[in-house]
C-alpha cells in the first residue's frame, strides 16, 4: 500500500490522524498512514521501548508453508477452533492471509528472525496449531519488532509526517453526538490537559491488565482508555474472555511469564502423586498434550490435585541455553530455580484480553472516526487466543486501520468543543487540589482482589453476583471520595474508567451462561449453540446493557462515515 | 528492616533533599519491589515517623525488559526491577534520580532528549524493499471479503529475505540482535564521562544504534557514518564504562570495531 495504490478517494487535504499508543499496533498504523501521505500525531505516555509489546516473547505466526504444506487456510481453521468458533471468520481469514506478507515485511525492515543454514526462517510449534508456524527472533521477538518499527517511524518523523508526542496520558475522547473529533491528554510533566484534534482517532492502548492488578504484562496497560470510552459511548465486546497463561512463576514483584516456547521446544507438565510424576496433559490428550491451547492447559493445571511443575531439564543445558535463554534467566534470577537442573513450579495467571472495543473488519468502532487496533480491539481471537497470534494481530490491525482511514470520510469541522474541554479541565483541577491523603491505588488494589477472587479460571453465578455487588460499592464511594493526588491526578481520575470496565467485565461474564474457551462456568459447564455469538455491552445512562450478535455484525458504522 | 535514603524532589526546578525510610525487605526482593512496598503497604512515613508523600518512580514491565526504572542505586546507575537486595552491600541503600536528565519528580526523569537526539541524528532505516514488498502484494491490506483472493499457499517467495546477506554471519547476526535490544534507558549516558544533556554527543546509545542501522542498510551508509562521527566518535574518550553498565549486554566496543572496520573498505 504505497501512496499511489491507496490514494484516499475523498481527500482534498492530507488528513490528520491521531494514534494513541506507540506499541506495535500503534507504530504500524502510524507508519502506514504516513506512507500514504497522511499526517500522524503519535501520542503516548512514554516511549515504544516501554510498551508491553516488547515483552512478547514466543513469536509471530505465519503459514510460510515450506516443508509441511502449511497454508493460510489451515492457520484460519486453527485460529477459529482455538477461539471456539465465535470470531468473524472473514476477519480471521484476512489476518491469516496477510501473515506471510507481514513476516516478509518485518524481515525487510530488519527483524532478525532465526534462520536455518539455508537462510529460511525457522518455525516453532505453539499450542493449538496444527503446523509449526511461529517465526521468532531469539527470545525477544516483540522487542525486535518494536526496534524495527521505530527505525521506520523515525524516518517519517524526520520527514515531518509523524509528530511524536511523549508524556501524554490519554484522558478522554472529544466526542459529540457519537462523532469523535480528537482526544484530551494529561501532560504528566506540565500537569495540565491538552486537546489534540484529528480527522481520525486510533486507539492502540493495549490490554486491560490493571483491572486485575499486576499481571504478566506491563503496568502501563490498565484498561482505563477502554473503560473511559465505554462511558463515552463506545461499545465493548467479549469482555468475559480473559486468557490465563498456563505457566507463570511467583516472584516478590509480580507473576512472571514462562514463555510457551518452553513447551513448544518440548517442555512437559507434571504434578507429584507421592513420588510419582503424573504427566497429566499427556495422560489426557496424548503425546502433544502439553501443547493444547492455553484455555485447556490452564484449566487442567487449575484442576490438578497438587502443585504443577514444568520440566525442561531433559532437553539438556546446551539446548536450553540456546533456545530458551530468557526463560532460564527469569527462572533463575527472579524465581531462584535453575531450569537446567530442576523443574519449575508454575501456575496460571491473567495474561491477555480477548475482549475490548467492538470493531468491524476495518477496525472501526461504533463511534464515528474512532478506530481501535492491537490488544484493545476485540476481533480475531474469539473465546481464546492462540500463542503467536497477538503480534500478528497487532501488525495486521495497524495495516488494516491505516488502509480504512485513507478510504473513509474524514470528520467534518468540529462543533464548539470548549465546553467539553472546560468541564474536563475543572474536574482535573479539582483532583489536583484535593487535600486528601487517601490514595486511589487502595481502591484499585481492592478492585484487583475482587476481580482475581471472582473472575478466576472458573466462575459461577454466586461469585459473579458478589463481585458485582462489591464493584458497585466502589463505584458508588469513588464518586464521593477525594483522593491523594501527589503521585499523579491520573491515579484518581483513572478510576472513572477502570471501575466501570471491571463492572462491564463482570456483567458480560454473568450474561454468558455457558462454558466456552477461556470463560468457564462451574454452573454451566457445557458449550451451548445459543451463545455462539459475540457479547456486546454498552453503557446507557448508568445501565450496563448486553446484546448478542454474530461477530461480523458487532458494529453499525455511521453511513456518512464509511458504511460499506 | 532495610534502611533507604532517597533523593527526593517535588517537581522540576525545586530543591532536592534526602529523606530516609525503613522498609521490611527480604534478600530476594528487588528495589522495585521494595519501592512498591514502601509506597502502597500503608500510608508513608519517614524514618522519624513523619507522614510524607509517596515516592515517584517509573515502571512498566517489572522484569528488566523495558528500561523504565533506571535510577542511581548506591551510587551506581541500574534498573530498579533488576537490582536485588541480596546483591547490595552496606547498612543503607541510596536511591537517586539519573543525574544526566532533568528531574520530573523524585526518581522520575525526562529522557525525551534520547528520542529527540536519535531523530536529530537521523537514526532511521531506509527500506525501499519494504515498499516494494508491500506494493508487490498489489492488493489492499484489509479484511474485506470483496478484496480477498482465494487462500493462496505461500511458497518460498514468502519466506522473507534477511535484511542483509549478513544473516548467515552468525556473529554479526548476534551483534545486531543484541544492539536491537537497546532499552533507551539512559544508563550508558549516565555513566558516560562525556555525555551532557542537550549537546550533540549521544554516547554509546547512538553508537550502537548507528551500528545496527549501518549493518542493515546498503542505502544510507555514508550518511550514517557521518552521523556516527558527529554524534559519537568526536566526543568519545573510550572509557567504555558503558560496556559494563548496559542491562542487556550491548557491546559498544563491538559496534565501534564494526564501524571502524567498515570504513577501511
């Protein structure tokens, strides 16, 4: 999609695009918009090196189909099956079709994928895939991709097509009557709000980790942006589908991920029955049992009668140091276990959110001129994401959104936005001048406790009711309380998005009275054809309204914007 | 009990001051875990029992992969999430913000100069192949069914060519891979005797980025060399303190060697 093939049909002047978030999806979208001649403001609270994208370890999927006859259709089938058949098949087909071109592009811009002696990219096995199709760059594929993308985006910064703004924390969208005209940011250094107007706004704000406290991911991905936009009218989707990664280790500062690559390279899970090792995944699912999809492995670990261990010792120290050096390092430094000598105790922990903004195949939300990409958008992964598909979806969604932005009608001249901006400024000033010493993070900690307690690997009506009651209590008191603002007023005003998001997650989980993928109900253990739909949730004057639709119809796009 | 002395500062331009705390630390905790405990176990009091504000510091990954929490620990620049109490000596741990960047508050500094400097030094990759390979698809990137071809089997041509012929050179591949792991944390600039905020010299951070781009780029080698000279070579006194301090083990010496070797060709 160079400028000549994607010249925007409606464009008189180059359009201004605001991309919020500078992880892999945001950078990809910004680069592709700039490549098509658009002007991009890339706004982020920090720099790409801090984005959660850099933590993605295991790799990126593409049916490169060389030796074992893999093809995008098989990738599509595995992704649909892994997602328990609720994702929009057409969108997933687009993802899987684009994958080989994406990996080729990434190699072109400098991602050093591991290669064999013939120079071909090496593919590794991952859970739920019928073929080896995960390309990787050492143990830091995400980081390597981020570096390559920054080397591209910097080129457009030098050309003046991308304006890079750091230290800006998303506050709210500038939305009037369902049309988005830009966004407000809190400048963490100047301590004031700043509006940025645009013809199109792209959310690339990552997952909803913060609602669950510290997870395997970045503390920066707290879900506030999705929650705030939900209150402002954006429709969210499939929030009940939360991926527990099967293998994480406890450390004094957080639960850390033991990459699925450890099982991809042959690692085995077992528990002890007396002195006997029970390789329960192999007993249940055969020799490839350790590489079942994450929802299944996590549930089996959860059901195990005693502590589960991951064993890679039999691979030998040489192979471990060569193929899994990062896993070795993390387990040794933070967990005190030498995986070349001993099995490491593991347990599932919150890792990825399949739910997020409801988007159509062009990554448009239900709010006009608002797009969502990367983990904050919900579209490809259905009820459970396969390993290696998140990096793929991050790049692909950035490309798709950039294409759509070039083709859709831009927002017209904005109405008077000053009342919106004045209200927001006054509210933030109130937070900043609060004399209270009570930190908002205490409320966040309680919220995380509630969510982890009642939205674990299994759920039931009793626990979901209890969680709803508890979150409602905090929603109520947080409106009345004043909070300590000496860390940052963001700590306090972010509650206005995070608590409603938590409430929405609980509402979705309670509405889906079946078990599917990562959503397992003790009281409804069976899969039901009645629920082969997306869970859509909207905020309507204080009410949390759930609606069921096929995924392909999750969003109604405004006619004058880009209905197709 | 672990004794902590923290160099605090309310905001930009305000006077810094030392404040002491006692926190219950264990040997396997990191400084990051200790700061979290200090801030959020309860209300915060200094060592004399006086109530005080929470200590500001930056974090994201909490496992040594993102560079957010760079600070000066017991006089040595390091990442808080990767520094364990078990490895620290003495009765008291001192924490101070990086000195080479303007303080935002407490242990948070503004490192925008790093990104702006890399931009000024034009540290980007010209990748015409990227444009070609995308244009060669000759179809829009979309999930729209009307634009879809039949599922095609991607053959050899989709294997993705390495960025340079050097992909078969294992040593160079390893150096590129390591250089691309640069966290832009600023520890190498903090320890560097020659780096001064706002000046043209950008230390080993620039040298390693220049090496990476130079080794990947047929198109801009001359320009990158000139930038390397102007933003690194001219100011480097070869103390190489950056070598030891880099949390991901990037070798400035290797970058330097590579850049010098190439220029004799």
